[in-house]
C-alpha cells in the first residue's frame, strides 16, 4: 500500500466478505486521530497500528491521549512491530 502510514485518504479494495473490513498501518508521520479518521472514512471497522519501535507505555499513552475526544467510532489498537509482522504474514497466507 502506497499510503502505508494511513496519513492520506485511501479506499479499501479486495475485501473478504467473510470478515469485517480492517486496516493495518504503520505508526508515524501523522497522529493516531488522523489515521483512525482516514480508516473509518475508507469503510474500515477496525484499525491496527503497528509500532515501528518499542514505544514505552508512557509514550504510547501520550500519543493516544487525544483519542479520548476524537469523533471516530472504530476500535483502534497498537501492536508491536514483531506481532504486526506475524499478523501481516498470517493475513497474506490465510487471506
């Protein structure tokens, strides 16, 4: 995906009708609120953000603080780079 960080508007394609649409993107280049808003606008029902480094819990809390008052309704979570790589591979092989 050209917009792998989710900071620009995008659309979803090749959706598997069996599962709700989910977006997995990398952290960085814009705030989580923007990423979540773009994913929701594209039709995603969940957003997974892959941390590109081992962010401490304090840093992560600071990054997500503005999500409390955002007007985005989809669940948004962050996962480690290692788990993101595993999940990406699983999604590619299992579709």
